[in-house]
C-alpha cells in the first residue's frame, strides 16, 4: 500500500513555561492506513507531540509551527472546532486505562456518552455500534459487562474499553500513547495484535508512541526516533532497526542482545518517501 499525500503533517516547536525547547521544529508525517511508531527515551517529548496534535497541552505551553490534518491547519482552529475533531477524526488512547476511565460511571454509560458526543441516533443504532466495537476488541457486550465499573475490570479489559471508545466514530487517525506500558507481557502481545488487526480491517492510521522498541518492531510499518525534542531518524522499520544511520538510534538499539521480531508484512512505502 502507498499514498502520495500524508494524512497528518506537523512541524512544531513547544515550550513549557518552566522548560523551553521540549520540541524543536519537530517534523512528523503520518500516511493513511500506516502504523507509524514514535520511539524515544522518557522525557524526549513523545507525549507532548500527541497532546500538541490534539491541542491538549494547556495554557502553560506555547506551540509554534504547523499541524495539518487532511489539509486543515489545526494550530489555527479554536477549541470549539477541535472538540469536533477530537474523538471523531482523531482519537487518543492513553497509557493508564484505569485512570483514564471515570471510576464513578458504569462502562456502558461511558461508552454511550462517548457515542453521543458526536452522534445523534436512535437507541437501537447506539446499542448496535457499541456492541460492534466491543466485539471488535474482543470484549463481551452483555448487560453484566456494561454495568461494571472500571475498578471491576482487569487492566487489559480497561485498555480494550478505551480502544473501543476511541474507535466509536471511525477516526482516520488513532494516537496510542504508551498503550501497553501498564500491561503484563502476555496482555501486551494481545493488545499489539489487536492494533495490527484494527489497522488492517478498519484501514485506519495509527501513531503508536512507545519507549518499548520490541513493540515498535513487531507492529509498525515505519518508525521515527525522537531525541531531545527532535526527530533524528525516520524510515521503514526494518531499515531503521537493522541499519540505523544516526548515532543516537544506534545507541538506543545497542542494549538489545537478541534480534527484534519485525513486522511480518510488506513495508509501508509512501510515494514521497516519507521523512
């Protein structure tokens, strides 16, 4: 699969009030239907990119530059316009599912509220869509499960609920910020397989943010390496992991003593060649 135009293009700099230069002319492109991995050590600015795209950084941050999504400049859009985009066109899955869900509301209530935030449909359509998405993420859609509270779920179940919620409105781009960091190794593998399956079946682009290089190698078509707020290398995953060109990438990969399990499919090759 290949595309001539990126779905998302950004070139931004971000300063926090107490920490300037968190991102420095950071350039990133995400193409339709690809899984782009964003790697970097803790504090490199990975989550800042995700929050900047969705304009969730708050008033204590200054964002300069350009973020274009499907040809539209997000930097110039006001809060009302961004509320229409968040959850509908671009969705976010966070790393701590149990804290991301409202502990006081049943799972079914939270899914219905997420659906109604962008849709006005009859009850039957609402139930059908929620049931479909829960089945897509391998969760039961029966009344017993929907009546549970987040504390009654395992961490893996809670993460699947968040993924289902993020997919309700068929977004073109899903941003997953360290979505496996709170999971045990078996559940991590299951969630990675789920993301790969959703990417294939729903033809949805995913920006997968992680410090876990093995997860990125197993899932992503391309990978970008972030270091001190700058993308120092970006390319097809197999090339970056086997033939890294930047000294920091080689340093990042050096601690690994065994081979990475690379994505078992054809590489994603945008016409323009990416970054």
